[in-house]
């Protein structure tokens, strides 16, 4: 099978999923490439891909499932017997049912998953005092992603057509684990330290942040991705609420052992 174009598709508030999608696509040389970023409201394009295109789709794991806002945003893309490479990014705890859920989303949207993977990214709740998978994906992860892309492309090149492909087997359970529902709080803003520079506003995938004298976060729209915390130049935004501080400490203490990427063909 010949591939005429590679698409990098991601929902990636803190950019780790995007980095891995880009690295996988960079392992595929000499083919036209384009990207579709589903992270931000107002920038979402509906698109149907052709059978000659290859789509690399990357999303983060939230509570062992595909991040709910990513599930919603993925509804704008459709395949037409289009081969797809699937990627879930998780913060070195577990990815549980996220990869099987992403496979099912892709199949329902008429993509043909030819390969799938789980990579590790710095956990959204990581901080300098309580690091959780800091700096990942690192050079080892990205090298693995590049060679994964190269291998997938080689295998696709050897196929006569895609009709021989069976449903790609990946780890996970059906029914999927129950989703935990939204987190009913937002990151905390130190209004004295905040200079109202507005840098956090475009980084918010839910469009949850506005400025009206104070910086205001809409709890209904916040998905707790922590992109605003990582962007603020004044460190004025933080995780402060006790249940999340406890979760962060638990992750820091219990998820320190390095996990490696997993690849499925
Ligand atoms: C609300 C929430 C829930 C999360 N749940 C998990 C989880 O179940 N397992 C895990 O290992 N990481 C979990 N993470 C960490 C993210 O999967 C990780 O930080 C990922 O790299 C973020 O992707 P992005 O950089 O593309 O936004 C969670 C993060 C958030 C914000």
C-alpha cells in the first residue's frame, strides 16, 4: 500500500502526546505531512481522511480512560478505510482501558488501526517538589517513537491491501472501567502574584479562563489538565486542594519506577 500523506492528530494540553505523535510521524520519511490539533476550542476542523492517508492519533489518559474532552473532540474526524496509528500518553501510573477505548473510537469512525502504543509523559500533576515522570517523553522515548513510526511504515508498505487486517488487539477491558466524572474544583490562583498577562488563557482546552479584575476559572469547563499551571510565568496557579495534593504525593511516592513504552502491531 502506498501512503500519500501523513496526518499528525492530537489532543494534548501539556504537549506530551503531541511530542510523541510528531516523533512517530518523523520516523516516516519522504511523505507529505500535515497536522490537526484538536486541543483548543475554536480551532477545530471537521475532516474525513482518505484510504491513501495515514493518521497518527495521540491523546492523554485521564483516570485510566481517554481524556473525556479528547473523546468529544475526536468526533470531528472520520476515516474511510484510513490506516491509523494510535497513541495514548500516560503519567507513569497505568493506562488501563484507554488504549482499547481509543481503538474502538477509531474503528467506529471508520479508521483501520494498524498499530497502537502507550507512551509515558510527565504527569500533569508533577511539580519540582513532587516530580512524577519528569521530563518525559525523554530522548529514549522519542527514539522509540521514531523507530516505531519507521517500522509501521515499512509494514504498511509490504501490505497488498488492508483487507487482511484483523481488529488490532491491545490491552484493556470491555466494558471499560467506569469514568470518575469531572473534578469539581479548579487550580488555585494567587491573585496577588497574578499579573493578568493572559498567557494561560489560550493554553486552556476547555476555554475555562477569563480575566475580570481577577483571573477566573470556570469549574464547569476546567478539565484539570494543568496546562495553565505549567504556563504561568509567575507561578501564580497551583494545585492546592487537599484531595489533589494527596493524589500528587501518592503518585510521586508510588509511580517513581520508570515504565517503558509499549508497542502493538
Ligand atoms: C485529570 C487527569 C487524570 C489523569 N489520569 C492518569 C491516569 O489514570 N494514569 C496515568 O498514568 N496518568 C494520568 N494522568 C497524567 C496524564 O496522562 C499525562 O500527564 C499525559 O502525559 C498528559 O498528556 P498531554 O501532555 O498530551 O496533555 C492524568 C492527568 C490528569 C490531568
